[in-house]
């Protein structure tokens, strides 16, 4: 079992969870004792098998949904009150589960999530990297595509620390946010910065590799024709990165779109982009305005429910994610008394 390195605020929390353990037919029930960005402390009736390393933790979410995380079992010991206490560290979450985990933590810990010296006693520590042009962003994306990222910073980080990496573009370039873990730290010397203590961090990502590849491929394919897209990115400030990219693509001329399609038939697209491009355009029009967005969303949901080409399951999931992101970023109107079918998670 590995050593625990949770450096974030731990929130006292008692909720029932399920563990999927390799070799066991049925999920194992447990109750959380605390929860953080990096992991959880669990109470179990029985001791986990000695050979368990990786398991899947499922926390309850709204309306029957769940937060699923691949986790590493760090240690298990008998509890004075009976049963066992087990510490787990999250090692991989889908973007959707990560979003839900963050929302849950923010609800339970409403103060500034990144306050505290060097990130201590904060929900999570955020590392922000700024890029100034398309080529610089492309190079960073190619590095991320390989599953790791190296950056030099002015503050020390702990090996094993889980952080939020934000790559922020200037001049209307898209911004990217990923969950990452510090795998290596070494002191660095850079000419002209003798007065400062510098550290070079090696980061690995805590998302499924196929998810990272899909996302990076999508953004890379949208970085061309930046000048034509700049006005669209400005208009969509605050929208999800992939939605901003998709919307920029739909704004191109018909000839340009046909050329792109012919040149990249293997391009990875979201379900909404490939099956319902008109829905993307309508959501973009209302993005950032609570009343307008809810009106557009309601119209989209109700207009297709009874049609033969109604929303596919994948499209529903993407619509749910978009409404959830919009609700979190911009709020919900007082007139919305119940959740829309297929709407917010």
C-alpha cells in the first residue's frame, strides 16, 4: 500500500458509498469519514483484501447519478469502534465525475477554494500557465497528449500532490483545465533568475487517457484560422472549452467547412456537434444569459421529445453536462421550479 499525501482541506462527511473491488462479485458498502479533492477516508465493516491496490469508489450524486473515481488503497487499519478505516487516493476521474466532485466540495466548503499559503487548507491548489499565441498552445497540447507536462514555477510542490492545472490563453485563445498529479520536483536554475528559487515540475494527468486524447484532438483541430475564430471566442467567454471550439468551427464559411471535412474525416467530434449542430448554434446564442439560455434549452428539449429522431443517450448526457456547467457558472432563474427532463444533473 502507498503512503498518503493529501494536502487539501479534508471535509468531515458521513455518506454511504460503494466500492468495486477486483475479484468480488458485489460492491462493498462503506461510509465516508472525510472527503477531499485528493481522496477519502472510509469506514468499512470488513478489512479489504491484502492484495487490493486499485478500486472504484462511487459517491451518490443528484437524481440517481454518481461520482465515480478510480482510487488507490493507501492503508487500512482496525477502528476502535469496530470495523476498519481505509484511506484511498483518487487517481482517475472522468471530466463529468471531476465536475461533480468539485461542485460537491464547493457546496460543503463554501470559502475560496484556492486560499491558503501554498494551497494549504484549500480545497485544491491551482497552477495557472499563460500562453500568448496559437503555436505555444499547440506545443503544450502536444505535450499533454503524451500524458505528461513539464513546467517551471516559483513555488515548491510536493511529489504526489494532486492539483488543478489551468492553461489560459490570451488574445481569445481557449483555456484548458485538467486534474493533474505532481510526479517529480527538482530545483532549477535559469539565467537571469538567480534571485529566485525555481522548481521544475513533472505532471501526470488524472483523467482517462482516451478522454484526454479526444479533448486535445478536438482543440488542436480548431486552432487553425485563429483570426477568423477570435470574435467567436470573445463572444463565448466563460463557455466550456469544447463548446467554444465547436461554435468557432460552425462560424467558418461553407467552403472552409467543406475543406476541413475533406481533410480530416477521422476527426473526433462530440455527439451534439456531429448529430445536432443546430442545437450547438442555439445554445451558443443564449450562453451567459440565464433567462435566454433556459428558454433555448427548454425549447430544444421539448421540440424533439416526440420526434422519431429524438435525442440519443449521448446527446442527453452532453446536454445535461452543458446545463449543469451553465447553472454553476451563471445561476438559475427564480422561475425554474423543477429540473427540465434531460436537463441539469
